[in-house]
C-alpha cells in the first residue's frame, strides 16, 4: 500500500491517555471521504474547493480509509472533579517527562507545520511538533476539513494539536475528536492577523480573559490529554504575568510564550522579548516554552539560558532550514568554524517530497515549502522559480525533475555545521546525521 497514513492511537511509549495503551487497536487508521459522520450535519463548504483550485487538491491518493470519528471510538468521559493546584502541576510535569521532556519544538504554522514537514523536522532533531492551527468550529462541523487538514501517524509524537476557538463547547467537541492522537490539545491565543480579529479568536481573545479562562477550564476538566496554550505577551509585564497565572490556574498544563505583543506583527524586524518570557517562567509552576528569534542552535542555547524555559519553539527559520535542530545553519548564520555539512536545502526538498508521497497533503502546502526551502537556489536561478509559478498543476515527477535541473544548472548552497561533515565523519567513523 503506497499510502500508510494517518491516525494511530497506538504508541510505543507509555502515555497518559488510556486509549493509547489499548493493545487491540490497529496501528494505522485513515480517513474515508465517503464514510458518514454525525459531525457532518450542518457542514459548511470548505473555504477553498479542490475541484476549482488544483493547489487545494491532495497531492497523492488516499488508500484504505475509514472515518476519523469511527477510528476514534466512543469519546472518553470527563476526567473527574477539577484537581487541586499542586496535583495539577505535578501531573503537568509527569506528563511532560513521560513524553520525553521535549525541548526542540516545531511551532504551529498554518499550511506549513503539516504532517510531512513535521516528520522531516523530526528526522533532523525536532523533539516535538504542533499541527497548524485548526478552526474548531469548521473542524467539528465538516468531515472534509478534518480529512484534509488534520493527518498524523504513529511516529508523529509528541504532538500538539492546535485549535482556535471562542466557544468552549465547540472547542471541546473538536478536541475530543483529536485527543486519542495527540499529546496536548493546544489553544491558539496568539494569532494577531485580521482574520483572527474578524473571527474573534487568537490574540483578540486577550480582550476577554473570562472567555479564555472558560475555554481552558472546559478542556482541562473534560479531556484526558492535557491542555496547552500559546500566547503573546501584553505590553505590560504585570498584565502578562497575571494572564499566564490565570491560564495555569484554569488548568493549562504547558504554556508557550511568544515574546511579542499582539501589535508586533513584523517578526523579522521586532526582537522577541526574552526578558518577558523569563518573567513568565519564573512566575509559573508548569512547563514553559519560549518562542521568538530561534534561527539556529546558538539561539536555542542562548534562549534557554536567558529565559530558563523548558524548551523552545521555532517557526519561520525552520521553513527555510528544517535541519536547524540538528545543528545545521544557513549561509546567513554560518559561523567561522562551521564547515559544509554535506546537506543543502535541495536535498531537504527531495526528502520532503518523498514524505508527501507517503503522507499526502494539499498541493498548496507542498508549493509553499518548495518555495521556502529553495529560496536561495531560486535567487541564483530565477527562471526556474518562474517555471514553478507557471505550473498550475504540480506533480511529484515535475518537482523532482525541477530539483535535478537546479542542481545541473550548477552552484552549491550548503547548510553548515560545526566542523562540517568531513570532520564529523573522521571523528565518529560515521556521519553524524542520518537521513
Ligand atoms: C507561516 C507561518 C504560519 C503560522 N501559523 C501559526 C499558527 O497556525 N498558530 C500559531 O499559534 N502561530 C502561528 N504562527 C506563528 C509562529 O508559531 C510563531 O509564534 C512565530 O512565527 C514566532 O516564531 P519565530 O520567530 O520562530 O518565527 C505562524 C508563523 C508562520 C511563519
């Protein structure tokens, strides 16, 4: 079978979710477009229709599928009465440790932190990953949206599934569908885009803290998996700390802090505030992840040192360099002692395309990654970029051929690593990274 996706409730490591431990469940489950689901009632059309736009179509065939709701089995019952603060904190740490205390985390990225990209980053050092933000209402109403936008597999762990929401019951309905397949259900409280303002979610909920509290409480009482939140900071440190403490008390088990405010949208120009992240870490008892300005492993160490955080998230820089967490740097961040790491972005594109054949996703995601990973190559050979842009319908064959042609056109754009590949091979007797 060419396609062995998606959803596996079977984990090889011990896990808090009791259904993860059921030895009788099969290890691979996938979604069936034709199977009916109670959640399709009242479904609205997807924002973009694959029949009209080839980029919205899935990039490979889906075989042997069954429905997500069938696969999930009956939803779990509520946990129990709300836990006391101390017990909740102890459980938060126990869970974090049980999943391996991941420190190097792929941040949530709409259309970009999808399954094949997560798997690529995991091969190169990522210890956990978030899904792209999913819209809880559309997710709970629309079977097609669930099938297109949420895929996973048994190796895709630890996994945070992120939702945006503004209704506690709708969020819970969506969260219950994914909880057998993830390690955290995450609430996006940081999206600053216009679409989030219009939809009243993300960072715009910072104007309605009681609503945020009820979103977190409802999940933490009714789910088996822990709830995490991803926030932006307030302009005032005092407000930020009060906000973070409120989330912890409401039942948040892990907090990711993006050190920029809602109005600081230009991430390339505005430095993330690591002091604010440190203050949150110092004030909270649960695990805290730092987010902002992680461009290479040097930043990871500086950030962990500066903030005392338990891990970091990286977004933008991973798109260009998915091997960042394995210590590879692009030319822009190369240090004097770094050598050619024996890997470049074109190699990573080839690996990514193979993962897409294994774990199909909409072509728009593939197109976006190819552009980001090959940015430096396209600057050298802009005519190839134009050819790509002119392809209204992509195929893997065409993309593989494009990478081959780029390489034949000449030039090499390596990713760099301390000592370079040769030195590491001499020291270890074998290559320090495995593809
Ligand atoms: C393409 C892209 C898509 C993003 N989508 C999401 C998202 O779905 N949910 C979210 O919480 N943040 C999203 N973000 C924000 C990132 O998770 C992260 O907070 C931000 O980019 C700062 O991290 P960085 O400095 O490493 O890029 C997105 C960022 C990028 C670049």
